[in-house]
C-alpha cells in the first residue's frame, strides 16, 4: 500500500463537525435488538467495518435488518437463532459479544477473523461461557467453535476481565436470555474501561432488564427474562470526536462538535484530558468547543477510564512543552495491535523519546522529523498519525484504510477539518 501524506496546515482552525454514531453503542444496540422480544428501530447507527460485520454476523444467525434511511434500521429478532460461521474481522466487539448469542443457537458456530484478531485475548469470555454450560472447541483464541444447544444454563460465573471490559459486557448483554440468568464476578487485576460496562448496564436497563451491581464488588446479577424491544437513537462516538477536538492544541483556533448532555460514555474524562493538555473547553446544551493556542502542555494522564484515548494522547505529548506520561492502560497491549509497543516504535522512529512502563508510557518531547508512520491496521494509530502530521511536516501514513473500522470517512472529515471547509 502506498503511504499517504498526512494533511498539513500552518494557521489556526475554525471548524464545526458532525461525528457519526458510537461504534460501542451501535454494536450493543444491534445485539440487544437481536435478543429482544419484538422488532426495534435504531437511529443514528454507525456504518463502518465493525458494524457491518456485526450486521452480517447477526444476519447469519437469523436476525433480520431493514434499512429505513441512511442511519436508520429496523431489527427483527428471530424466533430461534441459527448456527453459522462468523467473521469477526478485527473487532473485539464481535469476537466477545457474539459467542453468547451463538450459544443460544442449536448447532456449531465457528468464529474467525483477521490474522491480527487471532492475537487478541478472548479466553476469559469463553471460560465464562463454559462455566455457564456452553461447550467451546479450542477456547484459547481465534479460531474457536461455539457448540450451542439452543439454550444456556447460566448461573454463577467468575472470570478475570483485567484484559478487557468487553469480557464482562459480552456476558452481561445476553445474560437475561440464560435459563438462570447470570451472576457474574470479575476476579483478577484492575478492571479497565469501566464506562464501557456502564454503557452496557444502562442499555440493558433501558430495555427492561433487571441488573444489579453488588456494592463494593466487581459483581453483577442479571435476572432471567425478556429483553424488551425499544426504538432508540445512538449517540455520537465521543472518542472519535476527541481526535478532531485535539487538533486546535496543535494548530490553535477552535473545533466544535455535537456532544450529548447526558451520556454514559467517558465524556468527562475526554474533556479533562484535553484540558490537562492545554485545551480550553466550552460546553453548550448539545455541543462542545475546544480551543487551543498551538502549544501542548506536558501532563501526567490517568486514562484508565478512557484507554481508547491512548494513541491521541501519546501523539500530543510527543510534541508537548514538557515531559508527560500515560498510565492505567496496560491492557491496550491486547487491542487491535500492541498499542504501547507501536507508539513507542513509531514516535521513536521519528526522533522522539517514548518508553513503556508496566501500565503505560513515559514521553519526553523532542524535535520530530518527517517519515513513514506505521498504523498496524489500527484505526487509533492512524488517528495519532494524522494528528502528528499537523505538527511534523513530511509525515506519511502507511495505511489510512484501517480507519473504516469505526469512522469510514475519516480521511474526508480530516481533510475538511484541515482545509477549513
């Protein structure tokens, strides 16, 4: 693939952008609508590689989809799920959310995906399913096979979800359809990305599922019962929005985008990080504006509640006015790529000074030079490279097509931002 020059700009920004719906909420919305007791209409859904793969997989399992408009779809749950081969691509949501659904089908469903996906952890989720009464062939990693019987016993399950909050969400999303419900405990290290579990719990409760978190424990009880049909609107993806909102810190000026007043995404953490790095944040009833002076401030960032910001934050700290660090994100070594190793390698190859810690990065800003920034088929790495291109002339990205994973028109949106259109 021919490397693509990162767009450059010398003057301050002034832009208003609309960022598409949340990948995380769209994936959960599709799944819950597929498990519901009647059809649901979803509005504002994201059309990207991950969500297309989710639709294709659910369709193969017997779910019906009818497009009602550019971002509106009616989801028809099946009378019974049908076993099928499932292609997950590089999507953690598919490989961790769909096995419990496949377990409700009577027959074998084989899961596989991109070569990089075979390196992503999935065993804790599959161990949990096995405890709930499901037979799994080769549960160590992709490819694996779920041998469903048409029902799942459920009951008490204990897993170590320190590698990904999706292990918890994947089990919770289908738990109400298990015969005995689900009593799920996390027993292990620090549980990452808690707001994503909060999103799961909130969306389940919106559909009438009784789910309780045991006070003082990482333990959830899901009562068995129906999942109600519900028409809903998907929120914009605030992590994707953060990439655009970070640009004024490098160039000056300001960027405005839609921002929900009430959300279970890590909205506060995102804005706190941008502020800590030197941005000025102004919120309105349904939007947020971030302005900057063209200078990034060094900071010590705890991203345990918003680890998807790691790549964007590292790119900003690499050109900051003082050393900085990122902590609480050791689990991103198991994301689309080992993000900590990738950031260390790519920023250092441009002349930077980045070193890994047990759970993050230490970054000392140094003058960076142009060159090829490798994205490792990881959309967040491509976002980081695009941001660095605003501060480092002559930067080229080896692959921007990976951004279709969660934001199909990222190159177009980014060019419009940089061009001021």
